[in-house]
C-alpha cells in the first residue's frame, strides 16, 4: 500500500512519550498525545472546587508531562511554533480519535498485561491498515501481538527510540512474527529520511541490539573495576571523549540515565538469556546491589556515583563515590603519563593504539574491557543481528560511540588483537578465525567509494544496504581527492560537482581554509558545474582562527590584520558572486565565519541539528567577514514602503548584538540566517552532502546566472543610529551591559546604519564591508577585547568585562 504519515497518536506521555511526540511535531506531523485521566484531585484542584470531570483535571497528567518535556534542556523541539501540532487528551475520553491517525505508537509502562489491555482498546478504534508500534525496550514483540487480529499483527512491530529521541539518532525496528515486510521496509525508510534516524533492523531478542551490547559493556566494567586500584573519575576519563565516547563516559552516564534503569535492563537480559556465555556478568556486583538498596540511583535521587554538594564556603562541588567504602569524597583529578601522551593525538585511532600498548593500570583496564566486548559481539552474530555493521550502528547512534566495537577492532588490527585476546582468556566466535584463515583481515573495507562489511553468512564482503543515498567523504578519500592542503581537501563528487572539506581543529577558518575556498572556486569555474562546502566532522565550523587574530592584535600588526579581514570578506563575496552555484552544507556548530560563509552561499542545505550564529560579540568584536553587511542587506530587503523601517533593522541588530545562536536549523529560519525558497533542512545528517550535491546540480541545470554585486542597500543613517546609541546607553545605565558592551553595540550600529549619513541612503555592499572592517579593527585595538579573546582561547567560555 502507498503510505504517508500525516497524523500520529502517541499513547503515553512520560519521559519518552512526550519527547517522541515533540519530535514528530518537529518534522511537521500532527500529533495526538494521550495518557490516563487522574483518579484523584490535587489539593490545589480541590481548593478551586474542580471535579474529576473538569477538562483541566482530565488532561492534567498529559499536559504536565508535555510541559515538563518542553521546558527540559536540551529542548525536544526545533522551535516553539511546532507545539501547535500537538493536541493532548486522555485514554478515557479521547482514544477514539486514533481512528484519524496513520500511526499509533504505544509508550506506556513496561508491563505486558497493561500493554495488552491498552491494545484491546486500540483495536476497537484504529483504522484498518494503520501502523501500530511499541516503543518497548525489553518486552518481546511477539508476546504483545499474540491474540490480536490479522490486520493488527500485519501492521504491528517494535519501534524503539532512544532518549532523548530528538538527539540520539538510533531507531531500532523489530518485526513481529506476522509483520508485513512492506511495513518494515516503509519504517526503515521513513525513520531514515523523515525522522533523521539511523534505522537498524533488529531481531526480537532481549534488549535488542544496542542495549544488549551497551549494558554488557557497562556491567562488564562494573565487575572489572571491583578489585582494581582505580577511581570512578579515572574510569570516566578513560571511557569518555578520549576514546570517542560521550563526555558522560560510564559512571556519569549511569547517573544521568538512572542506575535503576541500567540494573533493570541487566536483570531482563540475565533472566531471558540463559544461553549467554557471559550471563554471569549481568548479575550485580555487591557494591552495585548496595547502591540500589541505598537508593543511590543517580541524578533522580540526588546521589549515585557522583553527588552535588556545597563546600565550606558555600561553593558548588562534585563529590565522587569510593567504590570500596561507598562513601563520598572530593572529586579526584588524575595525572598519569599516558594521559599526557594521548594529548599528542588529535585522532581517536591514534589514541586507541596508544592505550592498547600502555603498560599501566589504564592500559590493562582498556585491554580487558575491549577484549571482552570484542568476544561478546562476535558471539552475538547471528543471535541479535545477522550483519556486524548493525551492532556498530547501534552503538554509534544509540550510545554515542564514535566507533563501534568492530570498527575499533579493525583499528587495533583484527589478527593481532585476536592473538592478544586469547592470551588473556577472551575467545572470539569461530567465524572470526574462519574469516582470518580465508585471508580477510578486516571487518570493513572501501571499494569504489562504497563501504563494505564482511558478511558472516556468505563469507564475503557486501555493500551496506541502504547506503546508496549517502555521500560519506571518508569513503572517497583514497580515490576522489583532486587537491588538498594542510587544512582542506577537495573532492570530485561526480556529475561536475566538487566538495570542499575543512580539516582544521574544530574546522576553524584560517589561511589554509581561505586558500582552499579560492582553489575550489577556481577549479569549479574552469572545469566543473558547481561547488559544495561540507564535511563529516562533529561540527561544520567554529569560525575564524581566534589565536591568529589575537596574535596579530597583540603585536599591533594592523596592516596584516586588515589584510586578513579583507581577505576573508573577499572570500565570502566570491562565494556569493562566483560564476558557478555554491551550496554550503552546515551541521552542528556553525559559528562566526562558518555562519558568514553560509550566509553568502546560493543555497544552504543544513542538517536539522545545525546551531548557527554570529557570535563575535562574545569576544569583543562584530562580525568582520561580511556577516554585519549581510544582515544589514537582509534588513534592507525586508523594508516595506510606508512601514517603519527601524524595527526590522533593530531585529537584525539584536541578532548580532546578543550573539543569538539557533537551537536548530528550523530556528535558523526564524532568526533570518536561512531563507524560505532558497535554503532547506535535511533530517538525516548523513544525507546532507548528497542532498547539497543535488541542489548544486539543480541550480546548474536551471541555467545558473552569476549575480551582480548589490549597490541598492538602504541604510537609515543618523536617525536610526541615534536610537541605537540611546538604547545602548539605557542598557549600560541600567547595568544590563558593561561599558565595553556599549562600545561594541555602538560600533555595530555605526556599520548597520551606514555611518555618519544625515538621511536614509542607498549604498553598496563594498561600502558596508569597509565600515565593517574599520569597526572590527578598532575593536581589536581595545584592551578589553583582547582580554575577551584570551579568555575564550583559554576556557572556551565568553568573558563579560
């Protein structure tokens, strides 16, 4: 059948249900969010004379849950406007409304009998052919579909989102015994393209894929550290960003999720996996049992492996748990030679190799931890997945591991690692030896730009299914790079489209990136049809190279600094006025110069999770790469004859003056960084470069015409400048900004109003760029600006001085 999802019912408004509802609203679906009606009044409701039949009381639980979710940080919504898509109700009054829905998702308590009772009622009202899925994380799908109608069973399966569903990209799809294969195919595609998820097809086994492996990893570590001379802080340092895992690492993650939650999943695996060769590791060590008994579940109970406290002078401090005594003591910092050695490596593979060879307690823990995981995942094929890449994907997208277990195993060398594992008593599955004996020495390889994995069944390499719509630059690195320097690589994407990738630290923009942009445009104008600027890094770009700006300003090399500013301005203008279409594909942090490049593109194709902003105010300057000019131009284009023009300019002024950053690509439209009709959002970040290439091709094939430089930008002159100066003074007088903030605001207003003009005037882009450069340089000469830049370089945080 030809399916489309216009309306979704989410049954259950708890932590997961409300956030799943929000994410469907994010993508434009209408949502009905339902929960139980209260069985008794609160004291406040009773005091108001309300009854259990009052509408406000009937939906109190669902409305309170949704309100809590919306106020949570990080936010589950792209922008406040999406909340209009969500309607709330309760099971008693509103369950018949699911008859209008294309998809019903159950997200209630993990109790089979309660779920079955709800499904009895769902069957009465759902329309034939509509999807019905459960977000269960542990109850077998087959047990929930038993006894249901044929249409129910054909359209029923598990859809396991991970919390928070907006940010964690994993969506596990678990078929039931009678699920129609077309339903699975639809959900795999819909989850990928419309929900932006890494959709992984799972088997109906306990805890599915990600939780089975992730909880094993945690439980194994609990046992490993029990008798070792190692602190929880040291374990978290070893199992966090150093090896490509989330900052919360292991013990802090347990505090965030709730130790009781991890223990519950572990118990489910222990009870339901009698043949698991490492079943004993899912039993709780004594100290974990004692923590559970003492209600030390983490953040939800105020104490877990860490505890927030106040010091003798009232200062906030973090206490860590001594696992041997179960007493809290001040947080401990680790200083060991291996951590100094790891600082020499920017890449995760380099750090993994160092740790694997480290001759200390950290190397020992690293090896035992990973050897255990390697053996465990090899034995889970084909139990939980037929294909090894699904296990890696589950850990990448569900637990935030940059590298899954088979990916790490490849980095350390499969054959060498197997030999070392066996010495320590860790025995991998027999298929590993068969693979190596046949001369296949890695789990993954690149073939003609496509990533292939070792297929255990056929004993051969196969291309990962569904990856055809992706362009992943790492897969093209050995064959499609046509030029590079120390900070960029230029790829031929085929069909006449080039892609420029930044490769500097945090993709900051310095001389090497500027050189790369000009080289890319030179080549594209001569021999190609269009250019994409995009990368697969954690962030698109954090902006200009602050250290370079700081050094030039401290040395008072004003000519060199002016040249650097004008060179970047000219680079952004060249993006705008090249003879070929330029598409920028941002994601993650897109700050300062990264934002300015995006603003000057013919089109922006952005990942949904793009955080875009002109943040220069925080380091004591104004945007100097054309950002101030561009928002002034956009204000001018928004003026309407007969309407007051200052409010429009004021909005753009405040966007820069408050260093506003979009919390999503959707909000970038609301702010004005992205434009309706020209720019668009892609939910799945892995598809962004491929979609940007399509956009560049479409622009080229539509007969792209090189635009002409603008000379018709209306600036408002002294009248608007006087209001900006007055507003800045009022903010300063009211102690809402410092004297230096006031100076920056005045400089920004000077540029956006066109300088000392007696009346509204039409000016050119170059006129505004010259004012922008002058203001930027003058602010760099201020002592307080240099203090702000220095503080940002040292701490990564803004200084208000």
